[in-house]
C-alpha cells in the first residue's frame, strides 16, 4: 500500500496553484495542468509515479509563473 501521508502535501500544492489562478474553474485548472505535465513527462499520466508527476508539475508551474524550469 502506498503511503497515505504523501497526499496532503500534494493537495496543499494544488491549492496554492489554484489560489494563483482563482478565476479558473477546477476542471479548467486540472485540464491545463495535466496537459502541460503530460507534455513534460512525454507519456500517459496513468503510468507516472507521484514523485515524477510532481517534479514535472513544479517545472510546468514555474514556467506558468515566468520562472525557471529547473
């Protein structure tokens, strides 16, 4: 079984991103983020492990905010 304690930090990060884009509906936020993350990892997100997903998520978010990729 995967560690249940991994969920809260990920959800808190998603909350902070949504707070940066409060005019997005939740579905819009997810579709935009998931599309960018899938492009970043180059594969179906169904098969991406959490750590890899959130590393790509951070890179995409930093680009959205005008920051560096790395």
